[in-house]
C-alpha cells in the first residue's frame, strides 16, 4: 500500500475541499462477502451461533435466526483482526409481528477485542414493541458509553470505524456517535442476533453483505465516506481542522494524511490548512472562542443605505 500524492495539497481550515489521493492498493476485498455461496466461507468466518441459533448462506445471502430457545445466538465473527479499519454491513430486519416477553437483540454489529473490551451497535426490540438503536462501549469490563436512539426495522446500513482509541458509529451514512475511550488494540467484527432471556423466535434477518470501506485521516479527523475510484485513487472532502483542544476549524498549518484499508499508509505534512480572510468580531485566543465571523459573502451593506454609527435618536 502506498500514498504518493494528494491534490490539492492545501485548503481552508473549515474543510470541504474536494481532494484526490493517489497511491496503490487502496482496496481490501479479502474479507468482503455477499454470502451467496451455498456454504459459509470458513477462510473468512467462524460461526458463533449457539443453542437453536443458525446462520445460513445461499441465494438469500446470510440469513440469521435464533429459534425459540432462550439465550440463543445466531451469527458470525470475522477471521481477521485489525485496529485501524472500517467495515460496513447492510441488513434487512423483517417487521415485528409479536412482542417478546423481555428485550431481544434483532441485529448487532460489534468490534470485538476480547470478552471485556468490545463495542456494539444493536437494533433491539423491547417487550412493549419499541425498536431502538443502542450503542454500548465496554472497556476493561466497564460500560463507558451508552447511547440509545429510536429506530425501525427494515433495511439499514451500519459501519464501525476505529482510528486508534477512537470509534465512530455510522447508521445509513450518518455519524451517530464518536467516542475516544476504546482500547488501542486489534479487534474482529461480529454480526449476530440473540433472543437473550426470552423464548422468542427471531427469524429471517438477512445480512446482504459485509464490505471493507477505506477511509482517510487528517491527523485526528477522519473521512469515513471515501470514494474508491480505483486501486490507486480515492477521493473525498477534507474534514475541518482540529487543534489540540479539539476545537474544530481552529488550526492552520500542516497535517499528516493517512489512508487506511488493509493497513495504514501515512504521508507526513501532506496537507496544509489555512485560515480564510475574514473579519472576526471576537476571537479569544486563550479559550479558542469565536463569537462571529463576517465575510463579504455573509454581510453586505444594502445599496444606498446610510453607513456609519449613530446615536439612534
């Protein structure tokens, strides 16, 4: 994998610059799968189904079902562990026809390091029929993050991106949660459903595909939605700069640029941020606080209007 150039190599601190990165081996399809083979590809996956749970491949892709036995799990774990990586899955969860006696997990994508360090992004169904998207982060067997969101059944696309100790959770292309509390270790991706303590049958949860998605990082700021033009070219929009106080668009200067797929390749001082010319009403350097930015494009004095200051009398 190589990173040869980025064009253009400078842009405003607010981000939004369309860039093209040139290099080699930006694609990593080794563990991509649409599960249409008659049997599971054991060079990519290990079946983690338990009790009456099943994970079946074939013409209908990967079909998960728990059966009716309580505490059943249906799913897979990827036979590939990495730290900095991003995988995406598209899943179709059928409509709910009956409510369980206790909460069940209709689908989960997880970044799994070990039994005490993992992160889950789960579509859950409560005993009163509420469907939620719940993100939970475990570090050293301690819950560090819990984030619930109202959700629906049907087709959804989920991604988990890891960059060092940072995890980013995306649903249907939208960033749902960012956390910087994860362990800086390699982990594998899991895809499963579980009826947990309820004797409730979850059936016909279809995982249509799992794909590696390359991403870029401008120092600590990631670009999750790179367009893979070819093995040697990716394009995207630059994120805003971020200074050491995590203040967005508050930094000018050179940053390292990394492209991540099967591995990380970094160009040192590959991109330069600059501040755009503007009139800043208040700029508190000590606290990185900007009250208002005024440019020619945002504020103009109306034609023939009186100019200057007056008493208002």
